[in-house]
C-alpha cells in the first residue's frame, strides 16, 4: 500500500481556480450532521467551492442509509457535477455509486471509506490516529486494565482506529502488561451510547479500570461522564479536536484529543471536488496516492492528511491556530497546560 500523507500538499500547493470551469454544482451528502465537527468541515468546504466560482448544495441523511440514497438521487436530479459523500453505511451506499458512475459524476468518499475504485478517498490517516491515541495514553498509563470504546460498527473508521490502537498496545496485551477488560461498539458514535458502554464496563470490573481508549471526542465525553459519576479520573484518549474535549484536556479529565483539522479536510474536499467536476482525473489530483487498506484491498486514489495530537503540553497549538479561544480552552485548567499560563 502507498499512503500519501498530504496535509502540506493542499495547504502549500492548492489548486488554481483559473484551471477550473466555473458555475458547476458540487453536491454533498452528509451521513449525520449532529456532531460538532461537521459544521467546521462544511464551512471550509463551502468557502473552497465558492472560491472556484461553483455552488454548494447539500443534504443530511440523519443517520439513515435509505435517506442517504434518496438524498443522493435528489442531488443528482439537481444536476450536480461532482458528489462528496460522507457515507453512513459503507455497504448500503453501493447503489448511489453505481448511479453516479452511470451519469459520469465523480465521487469523493469524505472521511469515511467507500471501498470502490470509482471513488476518491479523502480523510485523515485514521490508523495513525488510533496509534496516536494509544501512544498518548500509554505514555501516562503504561500498564493495567484498559477499556476500548469503539465507534459505530458500520463505519470503517472504527476498524481503522482499532487497528492503530492495537499496533501500539498489542504486544503489551499479549505479554499481560495491559489487560483489555472491556471493549464495545457505540451505535452512531453517540456519547450517550458510549456512556452506557462505559458504565457497564465499570460495573463489570468493580470500577477497576486504569485507562480508556475512546475512538472520538464525543464518546470520550460520555466516558468522562461515566467515570465522574464514580469519582474516577483516569487517562482517556479521543480524537476530533472538539472544543469541549480540548477543555477537558486542559482540565485534566482527558489525556489527548487528536486534532484532525476539519478546516483543512473541508478545504481539500472543496478544491478536489471542483477539480474533478472540471474534468481532472482522480489519479491526476495533486498529492494523490493509492490506498488499499480496506476490507477488500481495493486500490483507491486517495489523500490522507496528517493529524495533530493535542495534550496539556501543546494545547497552545490549537489556540494559536484560531481553532479555539484561550478562554474556551483554558476555563478551569490545571497547572502546567501550554497556552493557559
């Protein structure tokens, strides 16, 4: 597999708007717009699309595979020239890809893998994100009882994140240094489902849990709530750079939030979609490589951006980048948090 880690490619090279045909329509199908981060993605995406003289149109599938198919059909009926699909279900999305291919409409699989070589895959290195979460937690809790709170079972990212985590802790698990005392999927990545899972794990282990690897920040919030109800403060990892999670890092209730700068991802999607809509071949997108780590091993043109771990040692990075204000980040901060002095 050839992976292109291309955060710098989009930022420094970008695409010339003069090279694109203007007046095109870029359709975006969101799986579920409930999470804080998607609004950040959307704003950057809209800005990039409009900067190229094109129009953004969108639909929210509201966590429904059936609605997403209907949404995509409606977007196509509006004459979109490219589609960005944030797939709710990797298996159920197939008919939409067939329909788009039949109409010659290029498709970007946005942040969630659509394992079809007719799509372009744009995401962060989610296996790498899993590694970073685990490394950050292991650095402060190198042994003991671990719980793993996974995302939705229908989202390939849940498997990629777990793969990265196990690459870090697998040997220690085999050696008995780390014991996984609970592991559960959380439907729809919902914090309340993660909280219930964590509560059950705590009950099953008489609260004897030393660290938690959570696959995103929303669920980490549910985990922290479950821990707090039992008077526990232990290392918890998450990802997305949610504002609430960054503040939890500052307060000491979350160890790391791996920041996948949604602004960079949304901007890249808008630029790439405009290029594809104008006739650029997927293989000719600047910085593209081949990704083949899916369940089927299907080679797909892709760009994987590089994430940034946020801990108490470098929280200033998110503040200085304008992702979060110092006031939001540092409210109630413990001593020694970078940027909160």
